[in-house]
């Protein structure tokens, strides 16, 4: 199993120093999407217009593997 690291940037940067073991890159991608969805849902009350949230998934060598980005922007009239 390979270890993947899930860093979060949401106004502050939180580096995942422990990581999570995943059986494949596809499993790491699914874990990132599920975890990001839960974190964004929990942060909704703090998610303001013109704010951005992202998760950078890194492989065992700490190389970026996947970047998930979420942003809130006012709708155009």
C-alpha cells in the first residue's frame, strides 16, 4: 500500500504529516473526493463569497498527485 498526504488550504495551510495508506491511486482519489466533500460541507457556515478552498493530494514522494479546488463567487446578473 502506498501512503498519500492530504494537505488543505482554506485561508491557512494545513500540511498532512501522517498521511493515509491507500491500495491504489484510484482509492486515494476517491478518499480525497469523499473527505473534501465532508470538509466543505462542515465549513459551509464559514465559506464566504470570494473564498477558495483546496486540497492537494501528494504521493509518497510528496509529489502533487491531485488538486481539488472549491470556490464561492457571486453570480453574474
